C-alpha cells in the first residue's frame, strides 16, 4: 500500500497543529485523493504554508 507523509510548515510561524500550536505538523496519508485535497487546500491557506510530501511504501 502506498502512503505519503504530508508535512505543512507555516512560513509566518502561525500554528498549524491546533492541539500543540506548533508551526509544523505531519500526517500520514493513505489515499491519493485525500493527498490531492490536502495539497490544494494548502495552496490557499492563509498561513502561507510550505508543504513537503514524502512517498513511503
């Protein structure tokens, strides 16, 4: 099964993780459509996110 590690970091230091208030957060994504939705959402996010995606198998 293919999976991806999706990491988002706020360029402005704003919280990305609502629980820890950290400016960086990572999540493992198991569905390509879900990954695509997250990437699209990050492009318009007001926190000015830097996104990295690492494929894991």
